[in-house]
């Protein structure tokens, strides 16, 4: 099957280019990802719908070109940068309309109309010609290109693929190499993008490129945090978050994007439970959390929970990795010596919560993400408190689930990672196994509770005002909290019992 038959939109773009008599080249990420996958499994085995983001370099008039294409496909037209002539077309395509999805549907008899979002970015040449344009790009693996004018009905991509600035060689060497010495000065975000590409592709950064990143890391100070956030979350979404964050730290880049982490750099905590100081421990927790996520791959409830988007396309899984990095950020401020070489960090979760509030705002996270991150840090010790008991009480478990709310399951997974990153002399295998059993038991309970019918209180505030003649006050909230707890624990089962308990509480 030809490339154009797999991607009929490209044929439409080629035809528009012919009529307008302009050169249009497919460039960048699509070709990089397509060829990486093709080298791994062969192009015949690829599912075309796996690759849905396209970039085009247009000789001139990219904005008008994109507007015309948007009308043809009935897609949304968005100007990204009017001054530089850059626009995006967003096209929602029914899965059954793609070639291989349609074949699969015909075999199975299905006809679902699930939608996929495809994006097509068009930008004017940034130089007098296309070859010069390629020299202005970031990394060689993003200089692969294909002139759409060379495609016909039977053309294969490999037949017209141009290597650009040595991109194909670097792609097959799994290497990230900057195109030119001025690449980072042209756009300092590329300093961070080198690491996000390394994380998502599992490629190594070229030594010369890495050395230049170390020298020019301060250029990042002028980059907007919206752009920085997006690259950080590409790293956090990957399965290589821990190793990438460690590499960024070694290159001196991590504290340029999250400067607050510097307070953890020289905070000692080695002792009875910890074998690492605060900063290396925090990086190790991220590594252990990556492992916990892999262990959860066969747990459908956990996978769905971790994949839930909390802001834009940013998932709870990625936010939990950020929480893993920052969970002990309150320790330096609360560190105290308690004699005999012992250290205490009382209240570090509360201090940490306040710090991550500022970090969340700095990174322009949504309100929902900020609150979730605050809860992850603030309650991260609670699973450990539960495991202090051989069998924690139903009341203690209920109060944990009540307080941690929607983040309760994620905090349990974070606690597993935190425990595994703690291997001091007092952290015995027996204690680790017990902690793990408690966390996994409560995790199962959390998901079981989610599947139950919605909880309905036996009484509410109107009942208290009408039946007990109470006036609106904080007392009503206190009564409802205690009555709800007893109802959840099965201690009361009727409205009469709930009102009797409420009356006793009001009279004490």
C-alpha cells in the first residue's frame, strides 16, 4: 500500500501545493517517529493512525495555505504565530475512516464512530530556501524531510525521504545532536527539549551537544513557563522520567526549570531509616515510582486512574512523578537535631504543600492539578502511619480515604515508591513487606469503593435544623462529619439512629 493511501490528507495538501505553485515539505517529528517505528517493526506492520501530528514547511503563504486546507477537510484553523507565518489545522477523523481501521471494522462487523484528533502545522520557510531552513532547526533527527511534489499514487516514503543534516544516520544511531552551534541561542527551550526527546525516544544526547547545554543552561531563564511546563511533562509522562531527571540534574538544568529544588541539595537525613540524603532520595523515589507504575500495568483500575487527565493532556501519573520529586521539599526548613545523631522533620509535609503551591502556579498548572499536587505532598506520610499498626482500624482507613479523597490511590502508590527508596539500617525487609501489604490492601479497597453505589447520607443539614432545631453554625459540619463516619463504618444504619447520634453530639 502506498504512503498516500495511508495518509490521504497528504495527497490533498500536495494537490493544493500544485495548484498554488508552491513547494511544500513534510518535516520533523512525524518523519522521525514514523522512521523510528519502521526501523523497529517494518513499515508494512505500522498502523497509520499511530502517527497523527504533521509539520509542513511551505515556500510562502503558509497561513492562507492552512486556511484553505482547513476548509477542505472541515477542520479548525488556528493561527499559532502570525508574524512568522505559522498556523495549525485540527481535524477530527472517525477511526473507521482510516484505511486499516476500516478493514478491521469490516472483518469484525463493527461500525463505531470514535474520533481521533489529527493536527497539521504549516509554517513559512524561515530562510531564503528549504535547505537553508533545515539548518535553522533544532536537532538533526528533526531535519528529515519529504517533498510532497515527489509523491504519486505508488510512492513509498522511504523512496523520497531526504536525510537533511544527517538526521537518518543519527536516528539509527539513536542519537540527539544539535544542528548548529547557535541552535540553543535561537530558541533556548531546545536545551530542555533535548532531554524530553531523550526521554520519549530513549535516545542518547550527543556529548558535544550535552557539553553545550551545560555551558548555555542559563539561557532558559528567558523562556516562558508554559513552554517549559510542556517539555517537563513530556519527560514525566515517559517511562524514563527518573533517568532523565538525573541527567538534567547532572547537567545543571533541573534547578533552572524548578529552582525551588535547590533547598534539598545539601540537606542530610542519613540515619536510622534513610540511606540517602534528601535530594538523592527524592530522585530515587521517582525511579521507584516508575517501577511501581510498571507493576500496575495489569491492574485495569490502576491504569485507568493513572491515565486520567487532570489538566489538558497531562495525566495523574505524570503529576505523581512530580510529587515524588517534590514530596520532601519541606524537610530542609523543618530539619532539627534531636540528639544522639537523630534528626527530625516534623511538619515537613505542611511546609512542602506550601512550596508546591508556588511551583504549581509557576508552571501554570490548572487549579485541579495544583490541588491534587498539594494533596499528594501533604498526605504522603499517611499510608506510613497506617502501616505502623499490624492491622489498621477501619476508622483509620476511612479517615485516610476521606482526607486524601481522589488522590488516595495515587498517594498509596507514591508511598510504596517512597518506602522502596528508604533502605537505612532500621528499614527491615519485614517492615517493607508489611507496608506494601497495607498499601495494596487499601488500594484495592479504594477501587472497590469507587464501584459501589453512590453514598447517600442518612441525614443532612436540613434535618439537623428541622429536627434538632439547630442554627446554622460550624457545629452542623462537625455533627455531619461524625455521623457520616459512623454510617460508613456500619455503626448506624437508620435515619433514627443518625438523629439520635446527632443529638448526643450536639449536647456534649
